[in-house]
C-alpha cells in the first residue's frame, strides 16, 4: 500500500475533501492506521524490494506503473483485439484439419490480424507475432479468452507455414520457391524454416505476408510474397511458448513449439553454420532480416541472399534478447531424445546437438548487443538499418573469422542499406521497437541482462564500455530528464493547464521536447533535441508525436534509475521507485480513457493515442510491459493463477472507427465488434498469505471509511459540492479523438 504514489490532485480545498469523502484529523488518523496495518500485513506476505539494494543483492527488480498503466493496458488490449478477424470471414489463410494438429486445437476457430499501413497490409507475420505474444502471456496469467484467441492465431500461423494449394511441395515455410526447400538446410538461402512432425502439420516460420499475391505488381508477373520476417517470427514463437505453458505443456504441443525453436534458430539466425569467429575464438551470430536475406547472409555462392535486397544489411530493432534467452531455456528444459532428429546437421554432415542449439542463442545475444551499441546514440535513438559487413575470403562462405560491427552503421566504410520503406541511419518505425525489446530483457532476465561482454571495433574485449539493457534504457530516461520541459516524476508537474483540462491530464508538448526532430518558428516554436543524431545515427528520424515512436520509449522507466548518470557535465542523481512509477503514470495520462460516448464506444483522447494497426501494436505491447503484465514463463508443474478472465461477445452491432496511417493521416473506416470483460476469482487456498494481507487491508480501510463518512456528514452540507467541470476542448491536430470498441464494453477488475 505504501509503495503506491499519492493521487495526482491539483486541488486540496474543502470541495475536494468533501468530494473525496475525507476531511479532518479523524480521517487522517484512520488513514495512517490503515496504512500501518496494511504495510505490516503485506510485508509479511511479500518480498518488499528496498529502494537501493546492496552490491551483493544484484540489480534491482523492475518498477511498474501501478493502476493507471494497468487500466491503460486493458484499454489498448481491447483496441488491439479489434484487429482480429475470423478466417471464415477472410479466406486468405490456408486452413488445417484438426487431425493434423495437436489436441489443443480441436474446435478452435482460426483467427488472423488485419493490418494496414506502410509495408503492412493483408495479413503480415509482424502483426500475428504481436498478437500471439500478447495472448500467450495473458493466457499464462489466467485469461481463458486469451488462450482461445492465442490458439486461433497459432492455428492460422501453422496454416501460413503450410502454404496455399498452389505450393507444389508443402510446407512453404520461409522458402524462396514452392519446391519444398523450406525443410532442407543445404538449399539456398541457407537454413531450415519448417520442420515436419508426426502429426501432419509442419511447424516453423511462415511467409511474411498473405495473400501472397499482394507482393505482385499490376501485371501479376512479379514474385509472390516469399520468405519469413525475423521480427514476426520471434514474437509468434514466444507467444506459442507461453500457450504451451498455459496448456500445461502437453507433449504434442511441446513437440510443435520445439520444432519452431529449431526452425527459428536455423532460418532467422543461421544455425548451425552461419557465424563469425572473433579474435578470442568466440562465435558471434546475428538475427537476419528473415529466412532469405540480411545479417551475415553471403552475397554470392550457393547460399547467397535473395535477389533485389542489399548485402550485409541488419535491423537492430529485430534484435530480441529476451526471446532468445527464452528459446534457449525452453529447449534446455523440455528437450527429449526424439527431438534430436529435428536438428539440422552441419554442411559437412556432422550431426548437431542440443548444446549447439543453445550456444546459437547465446551467440546471437552477444552479437546483437554489440551491434546495438554501435548503432545507437546517447539519447537511445537507434538506426532502422545498419551495415554488418564481415566478408569472408570466399564471399560465398557461411563462416570465417570476422567482426560484424567494424564499420557499423555503414556497410563497409561508407555504404548504406535499407528496405521496407524506412531509412538507413535514422530512428524510425523499424527501430522504434528497440526500447521495449530491451525492457523485456530486463523484466524477464534482470540479472542475466546485466552481463554483456562488449568488444571494440577490432573484436577485442573492451572493459571500459559499460553497456547492457539497463544502460541502454537509462539513455531514454536521461533524455527525458535533460530536455523535457517538465518533470514527470513530480505529481502534477506535467499536467496541462490550458482551457478546461481535466485533473491528471498530461500535456504532451513539454514532454515532446526531449525527442523533438523539427525546427519550427511558428507558435509554439520547437527546436531539435540534442542527442538524437550522432555518428551511429546520422539522420533525424520520425516524430515523437506518432504513438509507435513515443510509447516504446516510455517502457524505459521500468528499469530503476539507481545511480548517478553524467552527461556533458550534467549529473542526474538516482530516482527512487516512486519517482519512476510516477513518470510512467504521467506518461500514461497522455491519453484519456475515461469517456464513453452515448453508444458505448471507447473514445480515447490524446495527442499520441492513435488507434490504427501499427500505433495500437506498440501501445498494447508497451503498456503490457509498463503495467507489469509480462509474466515469467512457468516451468512444468506450475499452478494457474487465482484470477480467471472471461470475455463474452456482448453485441454483434458493428461500430465505425476512424483509423489513421503511420504518418497520422486520416484513413478508412473499419468495423469492430463489442466485447464484455469480467473477472472471477478462483479458490484462494493457494494464496493464503495474500489473503491474510488482503483481510488486514480491508479491515483497516473499513476503519478509514467509517471515519471519513462521519467527517463528511458533519462538515459537507448539501449544496457545497463543486460545480461540474465543463466539457473538454475539441481535439486539435495534436490531440485527435479516435473511437473504437462497440456497445457493451465493460472492464471490471
């Protein structure tokens, strides 16, 4: 109870006291009594993290934003789920038979994520990956509806791996052609992207976009969509891993996920032959852009990258260390001897083993962190695309000695590269995911994320470089503390004061100054923030005012800011946990989720609260992390949580919602369906200490309530309450109103 920050109230006059039901010393004494009893009870039932642990205690536990971020996550989750569509409505995804799938899929309807904007349209694995990751994690937290949604999404994913009826030799996976090469490690481009199983359905990585014809030109003569995309693959696989846990790790589902782990390592990381060896003998690997190209894929020879894409091109925002650690641990903890047959051999025919698979994930974490260091600035900004050229003497070879980050961010000494509409050397949509990927590493692997070996440009260990998830995320926090025009760690300091702002509303403009990319002389004038460009990120990127750019930066505050940080002769002292929590709550209050319109649709007001596909994806993932809703992956034998969540379709009425594209231009109307959410509690026998704490808190709170009610009746006479606040001002260009989620939506906790 005592760790929660005080409510951000702007007024403390008599009216506020009456409206709050408080008033006077009696209520204060009762409140103190309540706090004391509650603190004692909770301390006996939970491990209370000190503000600053000793050196022996290791890194501090993550900080989360409390109730406001939890409520924000519920809303963004509801908005995000409106992009799900039953496959029966959209026939672009191949459907599989129950008999070919693990038992958990029986009776489950396949679902897809409808995407739009930029490279995204139709069904893309990026969106499917976000959805599977979110639903898998919610399923582990006891959300039964999430389990069904996740299984529906996973069923469609497996259909995408299998491929459409025009594929001559299934599975299609991430292959370049439909000749069955997805299952062959020695077919170019290098790697196995799909693995057949005993049940009939293949598991692995899917072609990045369906319908595949969307990649064709008007004449239909261009290639159909082909090849996987690493960012979607790694998130989808992580989600399926959580689904396996939510189901209790049934053997057939574990087998399916294990084949996915192996296929990801081979197709998207290059296991087992695609690597570089540093001067000290350590192997280093890098996530590719997908099964067909990117990273260390050779420019020539049998395994050369696909045509039409640049050589030695790498996307730092695809690097997901928490995912790789999870894949490694899942493989180690669930391996069975019969899985050996799924492992691809070395090119010389030598069989590989579990230890080799595990080592590939550690090698990718090592490589990814080092490239990130040479791809980012002191503000945290990172390039969409960078170069990782480390050519072998034979330019068709898969492995040799080399240092991928020697010339990063350049390809070679001066070259550039980019794909997917985002630009080299610029902080934009592809790179925007980097903060939350690092935050997930800290949340899920707090101690391990601290231990990163850093190398200089020549590939030698450099002990003077201090860099890991915590150091990287501190860059964003420091940038806000240096250049924002208000302090989000002080309750109310960033509140808006113009017009008829609501209490607790955060004004966006003062915060945007920390990541401003434009120089403007009109009113209000803006100036480019220092630190956004540097040798590693030479060009100014996309605007903070896009939700997909701003929300991921907010996740940096989950990392405790527990030491002094000095930048350019400015020293910033530690922040206690309450300050970090208050920052997250301040940032969450950029959006107003409180208002329903007359028809019961969500009306979300705010300048960085856009609700189209890519914005919503980043908003739901970011608030999931900020609210502490990312659970550790349970091991076999775990018991489900005490809170179970059900979501029922309340109405089939369709509601129009205005969308926007990634540049925040108005888009087309789409239809969404209502959901009603309710929570029920399971028996509390497994949570006896918490039950004691809750009972003590309830008793103390009742005492405070009685005292407050007595005080209210004595001092708050009728007619003295505050007049109702006027309606909020109409949204301007920087505070548009968006509408989503149809009639009947309720969120109860």
